[in-house]
C-alpha cells in the first residue's frame, strides 16, 4: 500500500485548505446550537448545558490547532514548495485567523 504522499491529489495545493474545513464546520455547528463562548473555568453553580459548551469549545480549539499544524505541514512538506504558493498560503492563514477573531470577537 502506497503512502498518502505518493498520490497526486494529496500533493495538490487545494488539499492544504481542506485541513481547515473541520474547524469551520465545528464553528458553524457552534453558532447553530447557540453555544456560549466561555473558555474560562466553570461558574460556582454550573448553568445547565454550560459544561457541554465548555467541552465543545475545548474540542474545537484542539481541532483548530491540529488543522493549522496539518496546514503548515502540508504547505512545507507535502505540496510543491513554490515560493509564491508558500507565501500565499501563509498569508491566507494569517488573514483567515485575523478575520475569525474580528468576526467572532
């Protein structure tokens, strides 16, 4: 069985952006379920459903960082490293992150 890095589709630049999709889906579900954005500790008397929101938020953060790590790994290790593409992908990641912070902050 061949490793994933031997497949042409895996080396495509579009695959890099696919690593961010799970976080975006989780963010959409987070908004659809109207979960709180609380990431601090739980209150003294937990509000019903707040623990679920807190757990979901922590999982969403882990998925985000895993997606960013895979995005950076794919950019530098799996996809063809043409300077223009690498610069575009890194700028896209920074601008996308800044946009999420501004939109949901």
